[in-house]
C-alpha cells in the first residue's frame, strides 16, 4: 500500500496469509476488471468443481446481467503497484463498480444522523432503505449499492481488545428491492469474493439458516462450495427480523479461514482466532404475522453487508483491522505523539493506540455530520468517545499538540490525519475540517479540567477499595455512592470510572450507583413539585382515590366530585375559609404541570342550588402524583369545602389560551431551529408559561443575528399560513415510524398523543395546543444565551404576550425619541454619537486627572527619605487622598522616573467609599538588591482587606478597607526603610 507504513511487528509473509493461488490451468486474455486497472488476467472456466452458468431471470427492463463464477489471478498490472488494488479505497471502489456493472445504482452514504426516529445513529447500511423494505415508500431504483458510514457503541468496551470491534466502520452493501433474489445474490457474492477480490475458494466457509435448504443447495450445487464448508445455524445467528411483526428472512454469511490447517472436523465459525465473517446476505422473503406465523412476501428483497475493514484486513494480510491502511496511519500519528513504536509496544499499549485510532474516526465523522458534543442523545455519544480518547492519551503520556505546545490539545492533530484519509469516505469532511477541529479542541480542553478534578479523588477511592478488600479478604469494589459523587459533584463520567477501576482490578457497585441516581431524581422532582400526599401512617390514599379523568382537551369547565382533601399533607373532611388546600377530584378540566407546560389556573366552586356560589377555591397549581392523580393546590376564598361535594371546576380561559399559544409556538421553534442550524439539534428542556416560552437545545455556539431573524421569519410565516393542527392518539411504534419527534430519555407508554402542524412539525406531546396556527398571532425571540456546556436557551413570546411585548417596546421607543428629539429610525445613530461624545469626555477627564496626579506627585517628590550608608536609596511612601487607580499609576511612574536610581515608591489612595488603591514602583537598582514590587505590595494590600501583585519593578493592588490605609502605608514605610537600610549598608 503506497504511503502506508505497516507495523514493524508484521512480517512480510505469514502462514496466516499465504499468496493466493488457484489450482487451475489458465487461458490468458486481456479484460477489464472492475478495479479500474487494466490487467492481463488468467481466466479459468472453473473453480475446483464449479461450472460456468448463466443466470435466468436475473434482469429487468433496463439491463441484462450475467453472473459468472470465475477465478482471477494477476500476471501483470500496467504501471500500478500491486498493493494499490487492495487498499481500502480500492476495495470500496471495486465493490461499487462490481455491482454497478451488474445494473445497480451506486448511491452515496447516508448521514450518520438517520431520518429514522427509532434509532439514534446509522448502525447499518440498510437503514436508509428501511422504508422501502417495510413497504412504506415505493422504490426509486430496482437495486442499489452503497458504502455506508456506520456507528455502533453498544460494545465499545471491546474496541482495541479484539481484532474486529469498532465504533466507526464502513459497510459495503448491495440491495435488491423486489428485483433479483437469493440465487443472484449468492452467486454475485461468491464471484466478488473470489474472482474480483481474489480470495482462495478453499479458505471460504458459508453459514446458512438451519431450514434454508434453497440457500444450501445454491451454495453447494450451483456455486460448488463443498458441503463440509457450509454450516447450518439457528435462528439467533441466521434469521433476520425487522421487529415483532413485519418483513423477515434467513441469512447467509461468508467467512474467511485463517487456519485451514486445523481441518474441517468440528470447525466452529464462532472461533474468532480462526474465522472472520466478512459478508452477510439477508434474504427478506417472509412477513411475520401477529400470531408468529410466516407468509411469503410478494416482493422479496435482498440486504447485504460486507465489512470494509474486515476485507481490507484479509487482503492486506495484517493481523487485525487496525493494521489496515484505513486505521493504521491514525494509530501511527498517535504513536508519534506518544513517542512510542507501535511495533515494539506491549499489548496493553497497542490496545490503547487502537482505541484512539478507532474512536477518532467516529468522532470526526459524527461531528462532520453535525453531531455536537453534549449531554444528551447523539451529542453524548460524541462526548463519551472524546473523553475516552483524552483519557487514553493521558495514559500514554501524550503531552501537547505535536507542534511544541505542551499545553495544546492533541486530538486535533490526530483528527487531521483522519480527515486526510477521509476523502473517499465523506466528500464533505475536508470542507468541514475547520469546524470539526475547533469543536474537538474545545471539548478536549473542557474535559481535561474535569479529569484533573476527578482523577485524584478516584485514585484515592480505588486505593481505599483495594486496601479494604485486602483486610477483609473480599473482592475489591468501589462503592456506588463514591461513583455517584464523582459523577454528580465532579462531572466525572461513570463509564470512565468503571474503566479506570477495572484496570486496577476493582469493580463498581452499579446497583448502589443507580439507587443514588434515583434518589437524586426524586429530590429534583420534590424540589420542583413538592406534592406531599402523606395521609397518616396507616392510610393509603391510592386505595381510596382512583385516577383522575382529564377532560381538559375538550372543555374548560366540568362538574366533578371531591374525592379527597389535604391540608399540610394530612387528609381532612372539611377545610375552612382562608386555608391552603389540596383537592383531589374524580375528573378535571385542569391541565397538570407536565411536558414543560405549567398548570392551569382557575376556580373550583360549590353552588347552593340556586346558582349562587357559596364556596370558592382559587386554584393556582395542579400537579400529577402517583401516576394519574391530579392534585389541585389553592386557597379557600369563600365558604367551607367538604369531601363528597359536587363542584364546578373551571379553568381560566385567557391563561389557558396563553399556554396553548406558547406550547404550539415551541413546536414551531424546534422545527425552525432544525431548518436553520441543522437537523442534529434537539430539545434539551422547555418551559411553557403564560407570559413566555423557554426552549433549551443542544448547540455549540451562540446563534447569529441573521439566524435569529430567519427563525422568526419561518415561524411567523407558518403562523400566517393558518394551518389546522392535527392531534391523534396512536401506538408508539406507529408514531415513530410516522416521523414524530420524541424527547431522548423520555419514557412513553404504548399509546401516545401526536400533535402535528402539517408539513412543519410532528411531535409526541401531551400538552394543550391551539387549533389553528393563526391563533398564535405573532412570535418574537427576546433572548438567546448559553446555560451549560453545549446547551443554548431561547426565550420568546407569542400571542397576547407578543402583543404586550411589542407595545411595551413601542412605548419605550417613543419615550426615547421624545428625549433625544429624533425619529425612531434615527435613534441608533443618535445614541452612537452620544456614546462617542461620552467616551471622548471621559478620556479628557481621565487625562486631566492623570495630569493632576502627576502634578501632586511632583510636589511630594521632595519628601523622599535617604537610607543606607554605602549606597543612598530614596524611599517615598505617601497617601494621595482620593486619586483614582489609573491616576495613581501615572503618579507612580512619574515619581520612579523622577527620582534617582536606586529608589522605591509606594503610593496609596481611597478613590471611593469602601475602596483602596495601592501602587509600588521600584527602580532597577532596588530590584537588583532583591526587592520585588509585586511580592512586596501583596501583604500590604491584605492589611486593607485586599490583594494584588505585578512585575518586579511595578505592581498594583487594591482593598476594601480605607480605614486601614494609613496603618498599611506606615507598615510599608517601615519595612522598606529597614530592608533597604540593611542592603544599602
């Protein structure tokens, strides 16, 4: 591989990777290979016992295709090094060209951020075609081929420990959407593997589903694979399903045998030391019904996947995927930064370098596809990977960025190598390089601070756990409470705590950790809701009160019955006027706080039978408790409230409308954000109140003014469209398949409520909403700010709150115009002019003050005292009354330049109430005697309740106790005279 430096530990030849050869007698002629290299090839009519065959029915209306099983071996390659044809880029290209020549449409890799709402990241090549396979959208082409970027983190702990596990990998795939099926897929897979890629047939093994006789017969009778090289395997290994019901079918896989000398008897395809699966064929031929039975699909599909890294390992004859030209140059860069030779390194060190090589690919391509490090969803995947690499780099003693900056971030230097290798993986990665590198650097710096706080504490915790285990003769275990402390107080990820502990032979009590996390969640909920349902030691509220029926989607008032009353958490029968009370009804129109929306306000009334209200309760909060119990909190304003009475519960319609407007506007805001700053952004929290809405989202930087304007333009345009909202309840799986947005981390039941603004947004939501977007009237963002690392917050107003906001701003603008005597469009210019005039005036005042201070300094210069016998040193310590800090600085500089060297000057002032300013200025002669201004002035400033410091020749300090200034200056005078008298003698 040109430009690839293989590890020095990898020999030039190995028994694992013999030269590929075929026991055939060739007939030579020149052909074109799909590797885009003109070769002189040897074509044989057979592979061992295989026969040449024509495919029947393997065609469509556009192209006729012939599948042939032909071995290929090179005799010469014109002007090309041999190893170019087995480089990762070449293998990818040869795969795609192979299927393109057989009528497949070559499609680009989909983003790592999938359109499918049911998965977090793109985990397989077939994901972009899932709607076609499920019959939800029609096919655009009969068959396709892709090289898909994929991310899987479910087995991240195995990365670097095995030869084949990765977080980021490329899946080469060919797909048929009702076009060709099992026979063609099998024969082309064999032809690609043996004829195109040149793998020896005797080294290939096949697995098939235990009941798939058709596949077995094609492999054995038509392709010619010996029966003892075909293994029947069970449903867990070789049967694919899309879910409990839906399309499914058997699989067949191709394995490469690294050790054929071990023989065929009892060969186990699961033995990673001998076999590696590199090509998987899925035959979607059944539909699984509700009763579990299988019926044949009318349109049978093919879904295949060939692991590029695995094939590269085989063809490049290296011990693992990590030593291929796809990953090894990245490892080599990390080795260089760590000053380590990979070839001479021990296994633990190599494992760490492999982790860096793997994770950096995932990090770069995730950020390239718009995933920003954060604490939620996809963002947390990136953050976790970055943190693993940073910590691994520290374990390898990587210091600095490789450019002589020992304090610099090292991840960007490695990321640059990933980007250099990525041209054919992601065509946009080089264009996005500046953003990728900046994001990685920022996240690395951020985590280093966390590591430094937590590592020291974790080290001590592990030492204590080991010591305790030795004393007790038990297995060392880190307490879950300690792991929680590291996570909650120091932000130290529990995943890294587990890894570090495991490296020292210590386990972590995750049950106790989970318990502490649950306690924290409960404390957080209590702090926000404080709903207490304590009804006595022996009482059980849930036994007496059933769930509250919510009527608020359809009505704002309803008759209900009081089921229970609570005062200070205790169950009571009656509540008198003026008391705070919690009311539980059998049904209610009041919306209880949830999903970010605050609770309804309103009244609960009891009538006397003549439509005269005799009891009135003002409700100002409603909370859910114990599932679906609605707890109405309020004050009895009139009369006496009793259990069992029928009441009229009424919601304040104006406040409900305000909440509805802001909730629907929040949905529009999320859609607008995704359009303007990228689909990868997602909700991190929200508040829907009567006076405003608040929306938290993951993003790495402040929004630009133009972006805010575009967001507002989009939302107000949707409001003007007067779209009718659609609300329906459906199964959760159906809602996700329809594209409804769900909050990451939220738990949903089997049935969910979906709120849709047609063509704009679709979300799972239990809140209240307007019927038509025109009800929102208008939308305005009033603030945008960062609230945490990677989290931004927008506050906005809509509806009546929007009108109030606009009127308020209009009022203030009119006042401003009146005061400045200008038109509204001239205010900005007038204010700028006034600010400039103010700055000029302040500069002039500052200059005059400085001149006054210098003049005053000239009058006190004569007060300098001479000390020392052999060397006369001038000492001047004086107060300059209320001189400001800048002017005091000017006075000090004037004096030190006026007095003959050596001289020492200390000045103090109290420019305002509760403020002290100090200056120390020493000439070079005093500094040479070992006295430094910065070190001298600090202790003096402490006497005035402050501190400070600076250079050896000049320093400033401050304090908060003007009353101590005189004594502090006297202390400075006496110390200077004593020190300099001694040094000048």
